[in-house]
């Protein structure tokens, strides 16, 4: 699912094919030093239907699929996703629920401007977890390492 979302964000013309320019532009935005490009990329990562809004479900789905149980990633983050023990899985779901509640409060959907505001002032986890995972995964795969 993570690779599908990455592909969808980079495929700007929606033709289900990445040309070299889309690939370069997409990864440039993710690896750019400009925060505005990075947060725009992450917002689009959550925006499944490309309507300019994200929902609670969008964030739930993405966070549930992050491969945080990989040893290289687990060493960098303190999240309990995909652990074998049932109680740790429940705890992970509770953590996701808390993040989603911080982000949405009473809103059903938020736009990119609100996402940026919330990320900067209330809760940065939804941005940071995806951002770190994407950068790590791309770095690992471009070095032909395993995660």
C-alpha cells in the first residue's frame, strides 16, 4: 500500500506510468530541503482520491500500513505497530486513534492549509512518520539494502 501511494503521488498525469520527469520531480520534492514541498508531498500521500481533502480514514489507513516493525526503522522510532503480541497491537491502534483525534478534533475532513497548520502547531506525527518511512525506504532501496 505504501508503494502504491508513493506511485500515485509521483504519477502527476494519472496515466499509471512514470516517465523520467515525473520520477525526478516526485523524489526531488520528497528529498528537497524546502519544507513546503515536503509537507505538500505528504498531504498528497494521504489524499487518496485527490480531491484536496483528507479524512480520518485516510490517515488511519496509511498509519496502519507503515512498516515500523522493520529493525532499521524500529531503532529510529518508538511506535509499536505490527508487533506479534496482541496487547502491543491494541496499543498501536490506540496511538493511531490519539493522533487522528489530535488532527481532526471535530472536523470530518481537512484541507492542505489546515493539515499544515495542525502539523506545525498541534500534532506533527502524521507528517513525520510518513516522511521518515518514505525517506528510509527509498534510501535503503537505492542502496540495494534490505529492511
